[in-house]
């Protein structure tokens, strides 16, 4: 298990977290269609049950099957294909977990989710001027209590995971920073080639948020769950 050095930092963001996450999982004006080997399980350990977490095996990925023709595509061609799927204006483009795993090799995803979560939305994010993946946030995942947008985001979206590309060699790995933000708490850490930001809405405990961060496994393994 990854060693977590919990460095707690109290900070209030100037911009509301609701605004910062407004595009995550957004379906408006977009089309939605139906190193080292690792052994993993999505069964929640006993302490996770106490924290109201569960394994992710039965979650519905709303964008799986969005475009079966991308299966097995070379990475750069796949990224371009996903970009052209969008309108070239909105940086958020719907993508399946298999597409995200192929576009961002080694990206990780938590094995645990809040027990009320039933659906996951998933997107790749692009720089609109170049059509390449946005380095600051290249992928985003929303954890929902039902079909995305059946409820307002403040009620239906409990957790958001954003993943950017590591740009500085001296970024500390293994340290998780915890921030108080509008509407909840955000954890931030660096692992491998990526920087992760996990937003947990008010009502989900900080301990549960840390447990999710500590349960990360390669998304390529999650594709087969």
C-alpha cells in the first residue's frame, strides 16, 4: 500500500469548488453513448464499511461503449479521434475508461467509492487551441448517486477525481495535501507521471476521502472490472 504522509493544509479557495467542477461529467451539448503486474480486488476492507465506502465493481460507467472503433488504436490517433468527437470548443469530451487508460498510460483510479455512488462519468480534457490533452487537467471522473444530472450536482455528485500531468521533477511523491474548499475537501498528490486532485463533497469524511486516495490502482485494471 502506498505510504501516505498526510500533510494537512487548511486553505479556502477564492473560486468556489462548484464553479471549478462545473464541467465535470457535464452532458449538455454533448453526445453520450451507451511495468509491474498488479493483483487487485474491489472488495471494501472492514474499515471502509465503517467509512461508508464500497468496492467499485458494480458501478455503471456512463461512457463505456461510446465509440468501439477506438479499441486498439494507437495512442495519438485515439486522442485525436476523441477530440474530434467534441465540438472543438468545450474542453470536456466524453470518453470511456478504456480510452482514458489508453490515452494516459499508468493513470490510476480508486478501488473504493462512497456507498451511495452508482454511476461514474468520465472525460478527457483538451486545450481548445491545439487539440492536445490539457496538461493541468487531462482527465476527469465524476462519482454520482444515480444517472448524471438526474439530481443537481450539489446532491448527485459526491466525488470528483481530476488528473493532470506531472510537469516538475521535484514534486514530492507520497505526500497527500488536504485542503478545505467550498462545499467539501480536496486532496492533492503526485504519483508517477500524474498529479491527482480528489474532491469529496461535504458529508463524506476526510478519513473516507483519504481511504479512497490510498486505494488507487491502474485504470487499465479497472477497465476489466
